[in-house]
């Protein structure tokens, strides 16, 4: 009997200890594929079965452990992949965990994380346009993140430097106060012989009822996912750019029958302090619930000027689509896009696709 009581007491201690230090690990992801025809301005038309029409496909692991006293340890490891081929990464040569590879502590003070994670520009960009994080059909995302044309002969170089994710960074996230939360980013350059190089940035997001507001600022000198290359895609005339300062503001308002979106951004590119190029990016859009889905419409315009350019260049992109939800996790979408850079011919793209979350 004494041995039995002792065993029960020990078992109770183990159960109590486990309850105090609970830990969880989850596996989640998203698979997105579409078929259609893609032709951005300055490119040839391509019939495709591609990955990531509305969201880049990904799979990831997240975990947390309750450390007691209101504190938790968290980690995230997330990898992109291409549904059409099964290849890893967003593109050839992309890192394995190019979306997330970080660990951090969470408490009443907020969160501090170390490793690779979102750039300060990412959330304000994808949350404040109706096509979200579509690197294929979102006009705003295409203008600020995605170059077009063959490498070394681009018809368009992206407006934002240093990628949509930053490596080697420290991120502090504030607690939410009245719907307001901010993120402070500091990326160590880790460039051989250039220890002074770094990226710094901050964003703020405010949500209250139907209203959402955002603002961001970043100063970038280091490329991603790997440091050492140009901070903007290396192509004439942008290969010489060594620093970019960008700020952006955005707003949405949900009237229930329609949700409106708007952003404004300006970027200044320099080399050794000398002005090189300047972008002004405007975007507007809407989403309207119809049936089991939503009509989506978005427009972006970028005006590019500067000493590196022979003349002013403008880009206008418009997308219209319908996103139909078959369930909470599965949706079908159809999108048409028109794209025009002032120095090249226009392009028309369309896609029919499917997403599934797990």
C-alpha cells in the first residue's frame, strides 16, 4: 500500500508539472495552384500551371511553451514551396526556411524574436490591398516586391529594397493597446568588411471596428535572404543602389457591403549619399461580398524618377477577380489583370486557381 501511494504521489507531481509547463507544436500550411496565361508588361505571354496565384504555397511548424509567470517561449520554422513542380522556395536558390526561422520570448512587455521573419513592409502591404499577399495578381505587391522581365534586362525593378523577409534580425513587438500594435525591426548586416551595414524599420497597425490604419518606415542597406548582393534586383540602372529609405501609410474601412483600401508610399534610392531614383506608389481597391465569396478589385500606380533614369517611368496595373469559398479552408478564384509600364507594351494575364489551408 505504501508503494502504491508513493507511485500515485509521484504521478500526480508529474501531471502537475506538465500542466504548469504546457508546450504545443503545430504543423500548418497552404497549397495554392492556378492555370492560365501570364503576361506582365514587357514580357511574352506564357500559358502556365503555376503555384501561388493568391498566396505563395507554404508549410511550417510553430511551437510554444508556457514558462510560467505570464511568459512563453515561441518558435516558427516556415518554408515556401512551388505546387506546380514540388520545388522548394519561392524561386531557384531561395533558402529552406525563407518565410520564418525564428525563436522568441513573449510576455506582458510584448515579444522579442531573433532570426528570419517578416520585413517591416510586409504586413502593411498585404493587409491593405484586396488581393492580400498575391505575388502574381496583386497590383500593389507586384509594384513593390516583384521584378519583371529576364534577369539583367528587367522591364521593371521592384520598388522595395531588401525583400519581403529579413534575415539576422531582432524584432520587438509591442503589446496591443486599444487596437494599436507596433513592430520594431533591426537587421544586422553581417557583410564581410562592412560591419556598419544594417537594416532598420518600424511599422504600426491599428484595428478598431471597421477601420484599419497602418504606417511604416525602413532604412535598408542589406539584401535578403542572403546579404552581399544588391539591395534591389541587380540590373541596370539599379545595380548601383546601396541604400533605400521608404515610408508608407495605408487605410481600410469595412462598410459591410464593401471594404475600401488605399495606400501611399515613397522610396528614395541612393549610392554613397548621392540621389539615384525615387518611387511614388499609390494604390486603391475594394472587396465586396457576393454569395459565398467576394468580388476583388485593385489598382496601383508607380511614378519613378531620378538621376539614373533617362526619363520618368510610370507603371499602372489593374486586377479584377472573384474569390469563392467552398468551405472555411478551401476557395476557388478567377482573376484578370492588365499591366502597363510606360516604356514597354501592355500585358494581360488571367488565372483560375484553388487554395487549401491545413
